[in-house]
């Protein structure tokens, strides 16, 4: 009488299959988290900005400053539109910066994602005649943004100022 194979082979195959499926789902989850547009911190910040503050004298001042800055932007035809591109691994970073740029009185386009390994810091690109506006935008954002001439291969946002964000 010959002995047959022990029944461990189907168990091993099933375990390997489950392990492979788990690796695929972990990869998909990581990809979704890295490229997703939802930013929980931005949602909290937005909710806090809608909450009334305890000091009534502070709220109108910041609100009127934002309103007047937005108004001045809409009547200033010399100021180009800002196109925000998220080139980092933080989901929702483009939306966060777009809101910040709008709050500073700049007109923005809908934020988009950008795949680029060559841009490693937050950068404003400018075309001919836009350097002053690009430097002003970088200054408005706190000065932690590089200002560089637009690379000839970068054809996104042709008439505006591309703001490429990588970090907070």
C-alpha cells in the first residue's frame, strides 16, 4: 500500500492565496491614502473657520480683510490666476493651498495633481512678465516657496502662475 500525500498542500495553497490577496489590498489602501483628495485636517480647519469666535472684535476684522482682498483681486486684471498642483504624497494638499491662496486674495483654478519627481519643494513657476506676481505670491505664502522661471516643458496653466506644492 502506498501512502498518499498529507492533506497539507491545499492548506498551504489557500494560505498563500490569502496572503497574496492581503498584500494587494494593503497596496491599494496605501495608494488610495497617498493619492486621495480628502484631507481631514482641511475639513477641521474649514469647520473651525465657520465657528464664531469668542471675541466679536476679531471676527469682523479678519472677515473684512479677506473680503477686501478678494474684492481687490477681482478688479486687478494684472494679477494672474494661480493654478495649484499637488505633487506631494499628502492627499488634499492642493485643495488646502488653493483655499489659502484664495484667502490671501488671489484667484485660483481648480487644484489638480501632478506627477513629478524633479520638484522637491513648494515652487511658483512664472512666465515672461510674471516674475513680480510670482514673488508676491511666494511672499504672501510666507516666503517658504521657491520662485523659478517656468520650464519650457511645463505646459500646464499656460497664462497663470503654477504653484506646485509638495509639503505643508
